[in-house]
C-alpha cells in the first residue's frame, strides 16, 4: 500500500473530500494573515475557545484559550492534565504567503492610466504574477483611529486588477532575458483605472479614482501611508485534476498547515500534555517583527499562563519550553514529473503519501537548518504507527540544488524538540499552488495524533 488513497475505504475517501471542501472554503476567504487570524478565531470560538484576556485566574485541564497578537498572529491552547512545566505539544504554522504589497505612495498616472506601485513580499518568480486576475485585500488605517477593511476582486461582480505583461509579438528582446529579469520588480505596478474626471486638468484619471475611493471607502490619498494592502490572486480555491484528487489555490504555503493544525487542536478535549497551536506571520521574510516567530509574543503568553498557576520562577518558564515538543508545520516540495533532476528520488515527497517530515531544511550543507534529533523522530514514528497515520520523509531538493527555511530553528533554539512536518506542494510560491487532498487529511490526522499521544 503506497498511498493514502489505497489505504482508505469508501467512507474514508468521502471524509478526505469533505475535509478538503471545508479547507477550500476557509482558504478562499483567508488570503492575508489578518484574514487567517480572523477566520481562525471564528472557528476557535465556535469550538469553545475563549480569549485568554477574558478568562481570569488559574486555567484548569480542558480549558481552551487563545491569544491574538495585533490581528496578525495568534496562539491557541488546550490545557492538559499535566502541569505546563512538563512541556507542551506544539504545532506551529505560518499565515503569510508571497504576494505583492502596495507601496506607501502607490498611485500615479501615465498615458491616461492609473497604476498602483508595489513591492513584492517573499520569494517569487515575478513573471508568474502578470496577466492574471488579482484582488486587493487589506486594511487602511486613518488618522482618526478608525480603519477600513478592503476586499476587492473576490465577489462575482467585483472588478479585478492585475499586472500587465508584454505582448508576445513585441517580446523578442524580453524573451532573451534570464527568468529573473523577464519581469522586474518595478514593472509590477497594477493597472487600476482609466477614466478621467471631467474638467480636471492635472492627472484627471487619478483624480477620478481618488474621488471614487473617497466616496466608497472614505479614504484620501494620504491614507495609503498607513495602509497594509496586499495584492493577491483573485478567486476561490478549487478541485484540481479530472479525478478531483487535488486542490489548486493561492497560499497553501502555509495556510494548508495552518488549517490542518487548527482543526487538530480544535478537536482536543482534555489532553495529557497541554496542546498548543501557533499561527505566525512574516515567515516568508525571515520570521521577523512583532508578529513573526522571533517575537516574544508566544513566550509572554506562556508566562501569563504560568503566572496564573502560581508558577512564577524563571525555571518554571524554562522547563515549560525545554520540555515541549513541536512539529513545525510548513509545506514541503512535492516531486513533479515535469521538472525532474532537482530531487533525490529516495528522499523526496510525493503526492498522496501523507504528511512529510523534513529532518532538516536549509541549504549548502544544512546551513540554517534545525536538524531534528533521531530520538524524537523515533517517538513520532511510534505514535503515527499506533494511530495508523501514513507519513513520508524528504529533503527540499537534492544536495546543493537549493533549499529553504522554516520557523523550526527558532523554537528549537528555545531548547525544545522540533521537526518540520508539512504537506507537499507543487508550484510552491506561484499564484496557484497545488496539494493532494489525501495529504491534507492525513496530515490533520497526524497533527491530532501528535497533540494527543506524544509524551
Ligand atoms: Mn512555508
Ligand atoms: Mn514559503
């Protein structure tokens, strides 16, 4: 039996498709880190989780709480029977995905067109983002303290925006360039308008657009200075493949691990060890900032929980982290027959074979990797076998072909056991990524088994 599909009976396969349908619904409305956090809070509250700040006093086994960091990262806990100082079982995934961020002074008019200037976020092949429908998501924060949420390009009758590419007829010189230069960063300006305001002399199209923004959203041009607007692929995630076995959508990296990890912790009732799920921001640009994994936010929340139990020493805090075990839930590269030669076939992830463990990531001799301890891997193997969960092991590419990083090393640096464990993806970092439904479901089962049974 080599794939999850072959392991499952009819009922199991129906569960795979049902889970995938729920995930598609979540992914289609969760394109930014803010939307991920808002929609995850919604699901958590439906499952009985309460904001930690609204709960007073000591937490008891079975209590379900979450903490929201600036609407862009969060952590969830289900308190276990054992004291927190004996460690947590942690799942950590990231909510941010590659995209085009709108600059602070974005709008300009040229040749009767208005364009919106962007700066790309995360690692992208820039040419992949042209000539396709894009949506504008984000928030505009105004001087009066209010903010306006923006989602344009997702409803059927919404307009979309996009980045133009040169017609093939005139692209002789462009086609001779290397891939990295075929489309360059400053060419990724979105076309957003072409109607002039009657009677306006200077930049009439821009004037008309600003008038529209004022009327619709009550925002001025200056308000872009304090905005966080992300241009992302428009449209919902959907079934992929004639047999509907896969899902194509924007942002599987790493929203597919966010969703599966979230569903796993929502299932926890009264675990032996405290369950924790981290949903963090900024992984794609180095896990930096107050909402990235490097932030003190998570540790501050652990201190808060310990404090409530009267466990206030530095030792209590250190023990809580050192005794914890973590799956860094981040996607891995799926093998692709169209692109042979970049993988070591024995150590590669394949669609349909379940959750993928990367003992290490990094590049050039494991540089920057968390290299997981074999004792920990053995323990996980036992738990997954006991729970009848399929998994595979892989490296991100053959030696010296490339590489990647995750949040694993950051948590490992707090002296806990960590291994990367995520879902294989094709087209990673492209506007439309692909995952196998079987892997999505099996990974959810693996995460649940990890939270429940790791000691
Ligand atoms: Mn990732
Ligand atoms: Mn990534």
